């Protein structure tokens, strides 16, 4: 096959940041995706109506002139029902971070119990709950330990849509089928790499992210679920740009920058495994059904022609920097 196309690809977990970084990275997603779920973990989190509207405005300005819908989120804290009722149509969901578990999550929640009234109101108002599901335990076990909390949430709020963000384990893949109200996103890096790629040889800071890449059997379970477009699984790049001096330093920031190369790599990966027919569901249709959203119509064409990934984009090093990919984006039309 020499040509391939995708209709309205969606990135259901994306960090766009603010200021100069936003200006650099937003057009890269907006060029090839039809929309994305925009994460709220800014240095000052998106946790009020003003902040939400102001951030949405900045995002919309940064993506101009591309056709691209930013699906905004709020940073989880205790919100009352009146507030949620008021902002409900302006957001796709609320993102919960356990306190201190990842970038800019210091003001995250300290106990799930304290959040009960907010969860109830979200369930009633049909606002999805997006979760960074890691405990503060041993780094390789953080996600599998958090499954017990997902179970408790799924059982206590059976009508609340719960999205396990950026899953990294076989345990999380298995858990998808246990409860009707449980869904998940998976990143590009987690279907490709294991901890060995990050730290098995020389340390590779640009592959370091939270949750950390796990074992080969975890990667294989994630890859199979993606290749078969498990109907409860969506693509969410978790593309998380950090300037090069924050990555190549003592105390490396967590996050892999994949937005500019994710689609080309996915096309090559699905082709290699003979699963190209499933990519449309994985990249867009599953998410549309799960969230009940209709993204702008946009056709992205790919051609089998080598693409050399830039070494740096602005101040950020992308995954596969300086390497050759087998597929490139051809042209796109709105
Ligand atoms: C993300 C970031 O940098 O904002 N980092 C990451 O490693 N994934 C935060 C997150 O999603 O955990
Ligand atoms: Zn993230």
C-alpha cells in the first residue's frame, strides 16, 4: 500500500501548555488532528470558569487557521453542583490527579473520599471523569495498585464515565472489560517501548514519562488492544512537551513529545501488523462513540515516503528525533 487516509483523527489526551510553548506545539497537533482533549495541568491549573475560558481562548488563537476542536477539561478539585451545571457544556470532562504524582499536580486530591460529592454531581450531570491512575507506591506498581480505586469508583458511581488515562499495564487492559463505565486512553510510546528502552542502556530522558513504560508483557497487551481497536480504548498521545534543558538535566521532567509524529508512526505500526483497517476506529470512531462527540470533518492523507523527524522543534525534542519514518503526511483538506 502506498497511500492511506484517516478521517478526523482525535488525540484524546494532549498537553498544549501556555505562552511560547503553546504557540510552538499547538499548530503541530492542529495540522493533522481534528481535535484533542486538552489537559488542565498548567502551572496555575485550569480550575475556575475564568481560567477555563481564558485558556480556551489562548488555545483557539494558537491553532488558527487550522480546523481543530479543543475539547477543554478542568483540573479536578471539590466543585459544587451549581458550578458544574454552569460549566458543563464548556468541558468534555474533569481530570483528576492524585496530589504530586506528575507534572504540576501539587494541588491534586489527597483522598478519593473527600471528592464524593463532586463525583455524585458529575455522575448526575453526565460529566466524564478522566483519571491519572497512579498511587504513590513503588513506581512499577503504581498503576496496578490504582486498579482497586478504579473498581471502587466504577462500582460506587455506575453511571459516571471513567477514563483511565494513558494506561501502561496488562492489568489495566484486562480491567477495561470488567465494568461498563470504564474506558481508557493509550499513548504511542506505551504501545512501542518498555522500561528497557528508557533505562536499560544509556538513560534516554526523552522517553521518560509518567506513568513509566513497563514490562514487555504490558507493552504487548497494550499493543494488541490498540491494533484490534478495543472499543473502549482511544488514542491519547499524552504528548507532553518540556524544553530541552528540563529533559537533558539532572532531575529530568516527565513527558514524551509525540504530537508531530504520532499519526505517521501509527500508520506504519498498524500496517506492519496487518491491522490498518482498525486504525480509523482507534484514532477517532471509538472516541466519538465513547464521549458522544462529533469532531470537525477533516481528511488526512498519508503517503509511503520517508520522513526524517526533526532533531528539535522549537526547544523540544520529539520522539524519534533525527530518525526516518516510513510514512509521511501528504496533504490534508478540511
Ligand atoms: C505530563 C506533563 O508533563 O504534563 N507528563 C507525563 O509524563 N505524562 C503529565 C501527565 O500526564 O502525567
Ligand atoms: Zn498527560
